[in-house]
C-alpha cells in the first residue's frame, strides 16, 4: 500500500511539473518530457544566468523541469540526482561541482535507463558510458585565448618580463584545470612570461578580494604585472582591492578575465580590464535540443560547444556587439 501511494504521489508531481512548463515551442515534442537539472550553486552572475537560461529554454520547449540548487556541495548534487531517478524523469542534466566522485550515482541512473547530460563541466571517470553528452564551453580553448592575448600584448608594449599572478577557480573542477592548462601551454615557452603564483579563489568574488590582498601583501603592486583570473567574479573582487590600494588596474597591472559578465565588459570599456575571454552561460537551448533528441530516439552529438570569442583593448570597444550578459 505504501509503495502504491508513493508511486501515485510521484506521478502527480510530474503532472504538476508538466502543466507548469508553459506552452510548447511550435516544433517541440507533443508528449510531456521531464528534465531533472542539478545546478551546482549560485556563486556568480554567470551561474545565475546559466540557470535562468535552462529554465527559460525548458519553458519554451514545453518540458517539465525539476531544478535543484546544490549550493556548492557535491553531496547535495548526488542527493538531487537520486531524487530524479526516484521520480523517473526522462533525462538528467547536471553541472558537476568537481570532476570525481560521480561513478556510483551515475551508474544508478544508467541502470534506471535515464540518460545523463553534463552541463558546463565534465567529470573524470574511467567509464565514459556514465553520461550521454556534454554541452558547454571549451575551457582549454578559453585558456589558450587568454594566453594568446597576453603574448600579443607583450609584443605591443615591447615587454621584456611579465610577472603573472593567476586567480584559479574551484580545485578539481573542469574549468579550473583546463583554463590553467590552456593558458600555460601558450605562455610557458615564452621567456618573457613568468607565473609567480597560482592561488585558489574558488570562482567567488569574496575570494578574489582575499587573493588580491594576499598577493599585494606578498609582492606589492610593483611586483605583479598581470592578473589572469579564471572568472569575472574573482576579477571584479580583485579590481575592488586594487582600486582601494591606489593602483590603476588595466594600466599598472594588466587584467585578463574569463566569462563576459556585463560588469566585466563595462570595466573593459572603462580601461580597468584589458581582456575578456567569452564563456557564454546561454546553454539552455542547446541543452533542450539534446533532451528532445534523446526523447525522440535520435542520435545526438557527444559534445556541443557554443561559439565564443574575445573582447580586448585591441578592439573597437564602441561596437554594439561588445556587450556582456
């Protein structure tokens, strides 16, 4: 009797979700599809915009959405995925906060025959059958773009020696590892570039402030030529500290950042940031196309990367296309 009651409650919940999903897009699947989505947190404007993109796209496509915020805790994401399995959603999507520790819960999803899509971040597992597809940025390419900008800037200003401090994202996360590796692969063979320190800022503005204070205390403004930051939130925190110290970010210290938030692009236009490597949060429609393909039984691409570019001080920053999210 108890099992029957639990089943009826689950069905009722799915019906409510489906009815709240909004009108389907003209070419959306006719039958209700339910997506379980676990977001890793709301640590930045990027992450908030990413969640909004997923919710808006689910409504546009007429899909039911069970969305959970893990608040930066892996155990909460694992619990959310297990709840999606219990509800028998059609597809599970999640942004893994770290790369490892997912094998057991994803094996449970596979056993339940529920496909899994990774959003924005990858996992590190010897079993690549644990997920069906990935949608998100090429973080390694973003790191390379940051490095390529720095070498171009070094040529332009005839620099002989540039000391770089790197503000890194969450340890053991895909963007942290790949943005570091991509940047390093470009600059490490250039004798002009010296990475004096890589410090963990966890993708948080508050941590960016803490890191910048620690760097200034250790090296001083005159001991740092470049800040390479893995995301805008940390960069903006560092800007606050630099400006309060009397330094002129963008002039005294070159500032290179990744994401493309409006506040960061505005700082670029104001001369306080020198380079913004784009990383779009607008992954919702790409995700829903994958969900629709799976539920219609079609073959879908294993990896989907959005188109991204670079805004920098070599560009015409009055161009209307230079805008943040």
